[in-house]
C-alpha cells in the first residue's frame, strides 16, 4: 500500500473480503499503516486547529478578565485555558454542569452568538448564573470581595446588566478572532436549558474552550463551544503561522493605528481674543450691536484653548475673505 490512505480499489477489496469471509488482501497485513477510527467521535479538529483555538481562548480570557477587573476594581487572575473536542449531543450536553441541589435550568446561562459572516454559524458561551448575579451586584456598588453561590433565574433588571456583559463578550470575541478572520459577533438568544440549544447538528463535533478566572474570593469557568460546522469554512485559517504573522504585522502598524484612533477624538477648541471687566449693571444693559472695547491689539498673540486648557498661541488674521487664526506655537 502506498501512502497513508487506501485507494478506492483497496477499499472495495477489503469490503469484499469481509463480506465473503475470505482472506484479507496482502496490503491489509501492513498493520502499521492503519489507524483506529471512531466513527462516533470523529476528530474533525486537528492538533494545529486545537492549538490555534487555545490561543484564541487565552486571548479571549485575558481581555475579558481585564474588562471585568477594571469594572469591579479587583485583580482577576487568568488560569490556564484548555481545549478539547467532543460530540455535541452525546458528550458536550452531558458535561454541562448541574447538580441535584440545583435545577438544571437555574444553574448556567447559555448565550448563542452568531459569528456574523456568510458561511459561518453560531457558537455558544456558557456562564454561571451566580457569576452574572455577582457582576450585576458589583456594578451597582456591592462588595466585590466575596464569594458567590446564589443561583436563580435573572430578573428584568439583571437582564439589563446581562446586555452590557454580552456587549463586552462580543467585543472581546471580535478582537480574539481578528488574527484569523474579522467576525461581527452578535447575540442571537439565551437559554438556561442546554437541551434547548440548536446551534448545530446532533452528530457534529464541537470544540470546547475552557477559560478559567479566579480571585482570592472566587473562581469560575467560562466555556466557549465552537461547532465544527460553524467554522468549517475557515479551518484552513486556524493555523499558528496565521496568528504569528498577524502579531508581527500588528506590531508594525501599532503606532499608525494609535495615531489614527487619536485623530478621531473630538475636543472643543476656542481662542480668547481679549478680556474686559464690566459691572453687572452694565452687562444687563447690553443690547445687540453694542461694542465692548478690549485691551488686545491686532498684533498681540492670542491664547488658544483645547478642552479648557491653554495649549497653543496664535494671531488673528484672514484667509482670503474668511476670518482666521495663524498658529504660532504649542504650549507644553
């Protein structure tokens, strides 16, 4: 047998020998050329794909922990992330945690997110309901230095906080996947019953990315479920080389990107042409057309202000028929 794959003629010969009970063909004796294959657990994600997804999970966890730490004002440590692939229905649903003490639907929240591009499907993010309630209470001024154990359905008020959490999740997902492809994630729906999830076929394989976060007071795991069928069109892009090349390109354009973002910031700018002190009585008597004499000469430098701070000096002048200011110098 040449190569690692059987030709169609060899496959037909094997099937014929098995059906007729005859001796196996000569090439079938080359045992070292064969690999066991479990049709109930087909490995659709290769080692390279899982390694890339692990990098994406680590990036997602880092950005999420930083976002939450800034809002809750406590240091959040990112634990090691893990990645595995399992059949969606037979194993992934069974691994979704719940205990006899809590009703299954009141333990975890499952957020279905559309990746937002043609050819790509949906993924699911799994979070502990107690963690969501904890975040809600912290954002409202509650004590963040405590454990969280209370799990229950969310109230309408807590649902507003949940929308903000989803906004952070989608933003972090977009940034984590940018080295592979520019996705536009958006929330489709949420479920508390894992059996109600319809993100892929029952027989599809799903890669499970576990992001572990902890503090001195609590630890939790956020799980990302990425079905094979949802990312099949970009499997050739899930490579370490792709991420390394993107990181290198990112460093080269870092300063240009920062400058471009700074250029988008709008700040109020005004120039003080002069000052004059008048009494309140005189101010009340002012009418349209009145002239207020200033102590400033046309040759004097004027002060320019940006966001209320003195930032530059200039001269008054004209640009054609338009009134203008001639920039003179920056003020440190």
